[in-house]
C-alpha cells in the first residue's frame, strides 16, 4: 500500500519509461508517415476527439472497477483484524477455567491461519504459518489443498471440545462459532476477488485503442504544429496510458506490489496483538516500509 501522497518525477519515469519510449517511437513514425509517406492523407480532428472520448469512458470504468476490488479487499482484511482480536479475547476470557494450553494453542493457530491465507492469496510458498502449529497439527494438514480452511477445521474441532467438556456454555459457543464463520466468510471473499480475473479482452482493446488514438492525434495535428506533433501525441498518450496503468494496478489487490493491500503489515499487526494478549515475551517488530518509505507490503 502506498504511503506517500505524491510521487516524484523520477518514480513516475521508472514506472512508465518503457511505454514512453514506445509512444515516442510510434508518434515519430506516425508523423513521418503523414508528412512524407502519405502527404495527401488528412485525418479529421473529429476522429481522435471521438475516439478519445470513448476511451475516457473505458478507462474510467476500469479504474472504478479496480478501486472497488481494492476497497472491498481492504474492508475484508480490516474485518479480519477486528475479528481476530475478538477471537483471542473471547477465547481467553470465556474459558478461564479451561486448559490454558488448549486456549493458547487456539490463539496461536489463528495466527497460522492468517499467514496461511496470506500465502495462498499471494500464491507463494511462505511457510511462516508452521511456526504457530504443532507437529501433530502439521501432519494433519498434509494433503489439504486449502490450508487456511483446514486450519479452521482444527479450530472447530477444539471449539467443540471446549463445549463438550463444559468449559464454555452454549451462548459463548455460539459467539466463538460465529467468529469462525466470519473467518471463513473473509477467506471466501478474498478468494473470490483473487480468483476473478478482470476480462482480458477489455484490457487488451483499451490498450490497443490508446495506441490508435496516439497515431491519429499525431497525424491530425502534424500539419498545423509540425514536429511538435510528436511531443503532443506522446503527451496525450502518456495521460491515457498512465491513467489506465493506475487503474490496472488496483485490479489484483493481494499481489505483493506497491498498490496492493499490505497483507504483510496487517498480518504482522494481528500477530503482535495476539502474542501480547497471550503474554508472550518474544514479539516480532512491525513491518517496515520499503523503497525509501514509499509503500508497505
């Protein structure tokens, strides 16, 4: 997640320089094609105007959809933060006469659930969740394709044990079970966002139409402004491309990129909170921003 409200010119160039070079080359080719290759071809100004207007709607739609996906993901993980604290608090408060090792195991297992879910959403092999599971639990999880869901199964089993041993009453059982349901809902919603690909044809044709717009603009104004048409064509293309890139950067909010949801930071925050509630002494430090405090993962 980005921490700075403003980007430097150097950072913008680092993001867009490849596209900038391609656009400058394309505008240069379009200019010489119009002035030397096809001098009698006249592109009416209304053509790039209409195309630019249509593209503006396309890009605005994709940007809105990208932000909607990003904001929904942020709401889901904000809810997981609150529910995780409630889970640990209720486990420790509702079962004061219960097995302290069982309570500690259920709280630590929830940290494992969060790390397993984070690894699944980012499609990496992060095994950090193993630090919060016992050897026997790791053996039980072998063969499961969805580790976070399997960890919730272990939680449900121990919750049922608390109820069977009458360490919690029915009302408290329902409260804890509802939290497990909320964890499952958050996991499912995150997976839905992560596994739903934005239509590739929409993205492809938007990019294609931007390139066509750049060519038409350069050719339409080349006669009136001369070689400056190359710069103006690039400038307009830069605005459209950069806006489109900005929207696309939000389409996959769980990717480990600057604009993504800071899963590392959120998970570490929950981890710190729950370990402190358990009275642990070895507490990991909060996640630090990267790239000169530009963003946090």
